């Protein structure tokens, strides 16, 4: 019986060490950006993708300003030379100035993009 208890304690110790090693490996892999799903889409590509999803295929990005963290702010238009509208882009969401959530937009601008220009740029030359 004493021999069986020693084996069980040894097995528990070995499994505990294995769990710690796997945990350390997972943390290391996450911080190194290893594995699928850990790559970040470049900001410019993300903003253009989000703009085209919301405004259509002809959407044009006029200005991108970096915000805090992974936030980007700027101006987009539905078509080349069209009127520009302000946006805030996060990795999973783009909020436009003319959205019904205007208070949320203003609060996000103040918090994440304090240097955001007030007026849109003049339309690009055709």
C-alpha cells in the first residue's frame, strides 16, 4: 500500500510539472506572436476593409491618424472625391461620425484620438 501511495504522489508531481511547463510555453508563444490568429492586420488595410464593408466597394480613405493603442481615426468617403466623414477604427469595429451614436463617437475621439483634426480634408483631385 505504501508503494502505491508513492507512485500516486510521484504521478501527481510529474503531471503538475507538465502543466506548469505547458503553461509557460503557451505564455511564451502568445507574447512572441507565434501560431495562427496572432498576426495583426496593418492599420491602413484594416481601415480600408472596414470602410468598404460599411460604405461600399468605392470607399476611399482620406486620412488616418494613429490613436491610443490599436485605435485609428481619420476621414473616409463613399467614393473618390465625395464628401468625407470622420471615423474611429478599432480592430473589430468602425464608428462613423454620422452614426446615430454621436455621443459615443465624441467620447471616443476625446479619449483615443485627442489630435484628431476637426474638419475633413478637401476632396482629392479626380
